C-alpha cells in the first residue's frame, strides 16, 4: 500500500482527552480514533491489526473444533427475563423501538445461543459441540477508561461449548487452556493463566493476565507459572509459592486479556436445553464459556510493546511486514524496491510521500512500529541497494534491491 494514498495521518501530539499509553499511541499513529468515552473507530491500519489478531484466534478455535457463527447484537427482552439477567445485570444496555418493544444490546450471547442450540441438540450423539463468534459487544460501563482496555462497545471473541456431563466439560476446559496459551503466545503476549473466582456461575474460573503497570487488576504470581487474582488469593507477597514450594510469590498489576469459566447447567435450566442418553433419559446440557477481547488484546500489545518513539508491533499482528521509505533522489529505486517486495509476497507500506521530509518519514516509521524498515536513499540507490533495519534495533544491513523480495 502507498502511504500517500492512506487517508489517515499521524499526529505529533496525543489527543488531549487520552491518558492511557495504548490510546495515545494508537490515535497518534492513525490506528484508531476516539468517538466518545469507551467507543473507538478503527481506521485502515487498526483494522489490519484487528484482522491479524482475529485470524490467529480463528485458527486456534478451529483447531479445537470450534465452529464460527455470527449472532445478533440486538436481543429480545424475553430471553433476558428468562435468565433473570434483565434486572440483575447492571451494565446491560436496554432500549425500546417505536412499537414500545424492549430489547438489549448484547454484552454476551448465552440468551441467543442456548435457545438456538435447542433446535439442534436432542441426543447424546449431538454432543459435544463448540460454537464461537467475533462480534461487537455493548456494556454500559460507568467508568469507560484506559483506552481500548475498558470500552462500552468492543470487539470480542466469545465461544461456548456444550457437553453431556460435567466431566466432559472439564476435559474440554483443559483443551481450551492450551488453545488460549497458543493464542496469546502468537500475539506476542506473556499471559499468565490466573486462578480466579467463578462468580455467579461456578466455584472457579481462569483469567489470562499480562503484567503491566497499565493494568487495573492485581495478581499474585510465581515464575513457575502459579498465578492467582488478588481478590481470591490464598497467600500474600513474599510467601513461598504453594505450587513449586521454592519460588517467592510476587505481586503485580496486570491486564486481563481473556477468561474461561464453566457455566455448568445455569443456562440449560433457564431454556430447557437437554438431551436424551442411550436409554432415552433426559439430562441438562453442561456448558463452558471462553472469551477474548480483540480490542483489549490490541491495546495490551501496545502497552507492553512500545518505546519512547512509538509502537513496536510483534510481527504476527503488525499491519504490514515492512515499511519502505523512499528519500529524495531515490524515487526511481524506491519504486523498484516496492515492486520487488510485492513480488516476493511481502506486505509492505510504501512511504512514497513527496511532501514529507526525511525526518518526518523516520519519525512516522518509528511511531507506526512496523517490524522492518527498508530505506532507499540517494546513497544506497547508487549502489543499487537498500538499508534494512528492525524496529527497535540500532544495527542495519544492506541488501540488493532486486533481492529484497526474499527479505522474510
């Protein structure tokens, strides 16, 4: 893509009403635009990142048998009354149409999916099954803050599994733990699998927490992998780790980027979702729930992968693989380099802007944080070469222009 055709522009200063690092950098770099508290527009570069995150999630959910659906955000009041959450869920957006009928804007989708599954689950032969979606959610947050980390409208992957009994659900729950570890590793995040309470649904759940001072949660953890949310912690900072018996427990702020928890038969009871076993006896279906916020993951990546100059995207989620900069006097060679990169299948953003100074191009490249910078200057052009440098590193190397298609 040519940067001269990109309708968004970078900003020298962060928006005055933004406090979090992720929002400041994403808005300055033109990945996102704040519309109101807790609501952001995602611009072309931001959409590319979200799509990369979404692709990784889809691959890992499909690998464990997940089937993708897309459910409506506008949900009938009746189903929420059946589960008792029309009155009990305090962050539920409620609205009326012109016929005075009441609806909810979905913060979650049990009230849609469980009645839907009643049409397809009747026998033990229909189980287990797992269904997921990537869709916008809506929650009436009193204090929407921290940029993309806490929003009123946000993109989320929610997955639900359906099982014949609790044992089968727990076995799949362990499979999902592995899937989540894969997702966050591929996103460039060290997410600690953290024990937490199950709230109204279960005795336990697991959160995936990333240590950073920007976090709103606090966890107690050991480097052996043990981690607990401080709200249910059984120990304190400085204690011996209860798992490895050797390490010392540490306390740190963190961001929750995902969670998994058993739903048991809570929603199956509400909607009468049952199946018949081999003898024809009816049983309630057991469920599990597994969530990841895509925008929250994007914001967390920025919080942990940046420096004083801008974002430093992990290669797996970067909007482009390479950022090609063409300086004055090297325009012809810049075009050749662009063609060579495209010919090699490299995703490239080509800074071909004629009205930008070299200093502005360098500053924008650092701010945007694309993993590799490919520079064509008058000096390198004479040697028919380009300078290649990884974002965040000082050293660079020279490559011949007609060979940079093999850059990756």
